[in-house]
C-alpha cells in the first residue's frame, strides 16, 4: 500500500488511540485520588479528540492546496493564518454543540452559550496551536513522501542509465567482432581461398544467429557461452589451421552457471590478436572454469607474448571490464598475469556464482 493511501487509515487510528489514552488518563487520576469515576463526564469531554479526524484531513488538504513553500510562501502563510483562526473557531462551536447535546441527554440541563463561552476561553488558543502542529506534521509527511519518490526516481534513473550503458557495450562489442571476422574473410577471398572463406562465412552465420538470440539478456547460461565460443574458435581454426590449438576445460555442472553474454569471446579474441597472431609458433589456448566459495573463476590462457610489459588491451577487453563493473560492481574482478615459467598471459575473471 502506498504511503499516500495509508494516511486514510493512520489518521483515524491515531486520533482514536489519543482519545482512548485521554480517557484512560482521566480514569487513572480518578482512581489515584480515590474519586468516583463518572463515565459520562469523561466521555463527553474527551469526544473533542475525535473531532481532529476530520480536522486533520481538512488541514492536510489545505496543506496540499496552500503549500508553505516558494514561490507563494508569504501569501499562503497569511491564508493559512486566517484559515487556522476560522477552523479553530468552528471546531470550538462544533465541540460546544456536542457537549451541550450530550450534557442535556445524560446529565442535566445546560445552556449552549455557557458551554461555548467556557470553551472559547479554554480551548480556542489550543485549537489554533493544534492546527499549526497538524500543518507541520503534513509538511513533514510531504517532505518524506518527496524524499521517498526521489529515491524511487533515482533508482529508476540509475537502472535506465545502467541498462543503456550495457546495451551500448553490447552493441559496441558485436560490430567490433564482426569487423575483424569480415576482414579475415575478405583476406581469404583476396588470396583466392574461397573454400576457407565460404567455410568461415557459414560458421559466422551460425555464430551470429546464436549471439543475436543470447544478446538480449543480461545473463545467460555458461553452456551457451561455451557453444558460442566453440563456433568462434572454429572460425579461427579455418584461418590459422594448425597454428591454433585450444582446450575448453569447463565441466557440465559449472556450465549451468549464469554469466554475461559474449563474456569469453573478447578474451579469446584478445589472446589471439596479441598473444598468438604476431608469432610464428603454434599458439595454444586454454579456457577453463573453477568453482570457489560461491565465486565463478573463468580463465583464458595463451602461450604467446613473452613479457607482460608488451601486453595490449583491446577494445573487447576494456569493454568486458566495463560490463562486469556495471553488472556486479566490486563483486567481479578481471586480472591479467604473466604465465610463469611459461610464455604468455592468463586473463582471469572472478564473478558471483549464479545458478
């Protein structure tokens, strides 16, 4: 239930509790003094607190219509001052009518002017003060409601910005990959190797079909990523043939975990571009996953580059870092380390294990 609707229940409940407490206070004082409890007197003079139920709704309504804030602060202040006097006087009249009626009904004869004169002397100032107390309570309620709404709006805006940023990163990633792959296909065709070019193009079509389906979600099963990665590596095998060897060491249980789509492909692409392609020796890739204390550890290891100082960040790797930060914050990390004593580097991603 929204807080705006909750006031229709809280206001009557509050003044009912106040009325009961005031009645209880009178009964307690009478008992402590040893006096006889006169229920009719107590009930008649405590019904005034129930009048604050409609008064509170009136003051809250006026607080909405005549808010004490710029640009009409001074004007609304004087209007509320005038209205508070009118409401206070009206409250005293209504209360006096009720007291006179109940008194004549249950106790004895009394005159309305007598009751009214007494209540004007005793209660008018209190009614005036209570009006402003209720108005201050409404102001506090309004500030809280505005704060609550601002927090909701802030959360919605942050989510929209995060979704937009993630969407941009996804859109940025796929064209980058497509550009590189199409460049390779054109290179094969220019060399006259149409068989390899055709084979690569067919595998690219399968890869695109899968990636377009998966790329709509923020998280996908790791087994889907393994399938996509296998298609991508098969494309690379068409180009590099025996120069590229790879292993995917991810067990079936971990393949049920959820990860961002196209998480591993940029790491493999970076390893091939900077760690394998520049060298004439056979390149080896090892893609693995491990489970450790509710964390999923994903690694891409190559045997190419000799020193860590010559390592370059590709756009895909920087993109991956940004996506992990937006999705998981401090819970996800991306680390790069040299292989010792072997050549090459290992890129490791650690993120929450989600199943």
